[in-house]
């Protein structure tokens, strides 16, 4: 029985699908965790948390971008895995890649904006800070930059023909058409995009190092002040004890004398009470300042962890990009097993959009408490 070209293409497609089962499972996990996690973050931080906290301003926006990026990227990768050689349609290919690129790039630039805000707040607390207008403007700039950087990819992403030499069947893949566009314009864009990625990673690394160094110094100074306060407190206790003994002796010596000295005793007690009140108010003020500093530091460390997660998740993809630039036919030379492994590595950038809700939950106890309330209400 003669097989049609469609039958041969379907058999080839079904054969390749088997190699992407592990990828599909991982992408499914990414999609579930990223969608549910970021949706909870948006709900909690936008509607249940204190909006007056400056440290939390960017979190709902980052969660929205991460949610869209996770849905777009995971869904696109799943579609390509289920149609490894049957993804037809040039317009469709461009249409699905564009929002995927925009959301991913917007998320990266938003991380840079957050790192700059944390640097100003922690390392330059008495200098210029981001105002509300500046924050809103930075969000608009992130979107515009993401759209501008993604626009050239509309041309480069296209339907690519692949031929099976055994059955002489032509398949179709949706990806960057390196072979057709491998010229000065394409290389210039790739070099520009690669340079931007490296600059962003270096900038995030430097900013996080500066923030971490400042926090470490402040924590060390805090422990020193705590040790000094303990010494001062012990000294005050000793002085107060001596003063009490003197007062007792004075009371004993004046017990048989006139009572005209009694007001002086009351005056002395009033001074001691006022002094103690001032000490208590000073202690409460110091405690409040330490609490505010602790809150700010906790959020700074949280955003540092998010930046580190981005660097770890995007580094393998950047390395593969450099390898592809050096050898455009690299993916065509490797075995199917190695191609599957490289596909998992290439999809690791989705981790950047999935892991953030778990980082929020680890560092922000208020977020954990509000999340439990929502979960219990749903159940």
C-alpha cells in the first residue's frame, strides 16, 4: 500500500515527538507552577498587601510579566515539541514568537530597574531615590525597549523547511532562520543582543555585589551596636543599683528629722522616671529603625536572589547562542538524544519566570500568611 506524503510526514513527526517526552513533562511543570505561582503573587501583592511599602512596588508588575512570559514560552515550546516538523505557517510563527520575546525581554529589563532601585535605597540612602513618577516611567521604558529589541526578530523568525533524506519528505519548523538571514544585518543584531545580555548580567552582578556588601557592613555594625548597648545597659543597671542604695541610706538618716526634705525625694524620683521614659522612648525608636532596616534588607536580599536566578537560568542559553554563531549548522550535526538534552537546557530560561513566587514566599512572611488565607478560603 502506497503511503502519501502526509502519512510519511505524520510518521516522521510522531517519531520525533517521542524524543521530547521529558521536555514536555518539564515544560508542563513550568507552565503549572509559573501560572499558578505568579497569579497568586499578583493577587496577594496587588490586593492584600500594604501598598505604602516602597519595596513592594515593582513586585506585582514583575509577576504579571513573568506570568505572561511563562505562558507564552512554555506554550510555544510545547507546541513545537508536539509539531517538530509540522509547524506550518510563516505568519503564525512570527505571531507566536513576538509576544514570547517581548515578555521575556521586559522581565529582564525590569530586573535591572529593580536592582537600580535597591542599589539607591541601600547603598545611597541619602541620595536621589526613585519617585513614583520615575517608577512609572521606568515601567513604560521597559516595555518600549522590549518591543524595540523584539521587532527585528519578526523578520528572522520564520517557517523553516527541513528534509528527511530517508523518506524524501519535507517538514516545517518554526524558529530563527539562520541559514536564510545569515548576513551582516543578522550578525549585527545577534552581536547587539548578545552584548546587551552580557551587559545586563554584568550590571546585575555588580549591583547585587554592592548591595550585598553594604548589607553585610550594616549587619556587622548592627551587631557591634548591640554589643555596645548590652555593655551600656549593664553599666546603667550598676549605677541605678548604687543610686538606690544611696537613697535608702538617705531615707534612714532622715527618718527622725523634719519632713521638709520629702519633696526633694519626690523630685529625685520624678527625674529618675523622666530619665527612664526617655530611655524607653529612645529604645522604641531604635527598635523601629532596626525593624525598618531589617524589612528593607530582607527585600534587598530577596531581589538579589531573583537576579541570581536570572543569571543562572539564562547563562546556558547564552552559551548555546555563541556556539550557534560560531557554527550555524551545530544543531544539525548532533544526535537526537543530545538534541533533546540541549532542548532542556535551552528551555531553562523559563525558570527565571517560574522561581520568583517561591523566592517571595521564602523571604516575605506576610506574603506567606496572606497566601495561606487565600488557599484556605478556596478550599
